[in-house]
């Protein structure tokens, strides 16, 4: 069942709604057409309660001043680009530098700040947005569609598609902060990652270009274990062997989430920079992605999208009670 309701109005008069998708077992995801954000994601528990699994705000005004990308759709390029610069066919593009000299999550005019049109189609919510050529420095008129649906009664599927009229770069993800337990910290959660390698970072949290083994390091989550530390790192996903890219479990083991993706990387961010009204480590981001700064590192997977080669990617968050 899909329902919608008016939430608030922007200064320009744009109406912002909340759209709820309820599954056959009563799991509910609430999404806004502002920023394509996941406002709420609740899962029914065996004791009859509903477990909130993501951090959120109550009001739209809080999202408008949010610095943490709570629940937002991220694009055109998730994560960081060094110097806010990249080149295509010898042409250098300068992006909005919104984190020091670098670009983070598409700049200040990224998809997290976009007002999407929406429609309901075959038990799915479709958000549709247009990013004009040159927005935040990104080339190309980019038309984006994001489909949300319950693939199974407890598995939320997000499909991203986009077309462009010029060569550009795209790397879209969702920036929900998950907390599956009842505590204010995720450090006691257990994490599994299907990743033999990761990309080391420098003081600006940008990759050095190296791909390093996780063996005998704090980055080895190939066996489910407590998080127990601060992370803001991209993990190189190993070939799909039928296992999820990641599994996150609540401390008591009563709720878990499996993450499936067709992207090559997964950013694990433990919310170390979260502030009021939240606290550091209050939530964990599971950002399916192409690697950070990939347009500037030849050895990394390509983020290039062409008019004749549209963008497409799917992520599934599958909950287990």
C-alpha cells in the first residue's frame, strides 16, 4: 500500500510531501520528494512493536539546515572528489568545493537538495528530477529517476537510473544512518563485509589510489564481528558469490540487514562527525558506490556516463528479524 501526505512548503512555494510504502507484513518506509530522503524505515518485531532503523528529523526545516545528509539521495557524485576537479576528453571541469578544497556528495546543489516530482507505478514510488547542465559544475543535462519498492515484504529495493546529453560522471547512493538496536551507538553492532580489500585514505579522507588488503588490519570484516571503531572508508567488494555485500546485526541479534548491490564499492561511515541532535556513532551509513575520487584515479572503476550509455544501479536493503 502506498499513501502520501503533505509535509511542508519551501520558501518558493514548492509543496513537499511524505510518501509511505507499506509492505505485506507491515514494514513501512517513508520517503520525501525533497532530497529523495528516507524519513523513516520501520520493521515489525516479534513482540508486536515497530523498530525504527534509521536516524531522522521530525521537520522539513531540520532537513533544510542538515549538514549530515541524513537519509538523503546523494548525487551526482557520492563521496569526495579531490580539488573539486576532473577531466573528460581533455576538458577539465571545476565543481562546487563544499568541503575545503574538495567536493563532497555532489556539492551544495547536489541531489540531496533537489525537489523531485513523483508518481506511483506498480506498487513503486518513482522520484524524477532534472539537473541542468553546469549545476554545481557537473556537465550535462541529467534526468534522474529513483524507484523505491518492497522487493519482498522486508527487502527495500532502490533503483537509480539517469540519462545525460553530454559525457559526465555519476555515482548515486542513499545516505541513511542505520541503527538496528535500542542504544544510541552502533559500535556494538556486528558487521560483515564481502571485501578482501579497501582503499586507504589521507588526512582529507580521500583515497591515495592504493588498493590494500584487509588481512591483519582493523578493516577485516570478512567474519561477522563488532564494529568497535571509527570508520569512513571505502571497501572494495569481492566478486559476488551469492553472499550479501554487507550484513549489519543489532547487538542482541534480534534484527539484521543484508545489503546487495551491483556497485564495486561500499563506504562504511560510523557517523563520527554527527552532532546535535545526534551524537557521534549514533548511526552507520552503508553507501553503495563507485570509489571516491574515481574520476581522477585511473586504476579505479570508471564513473563515466555517456548519452548512449545511461546510468543504472540497484541496491537492496533486506531486513531479517
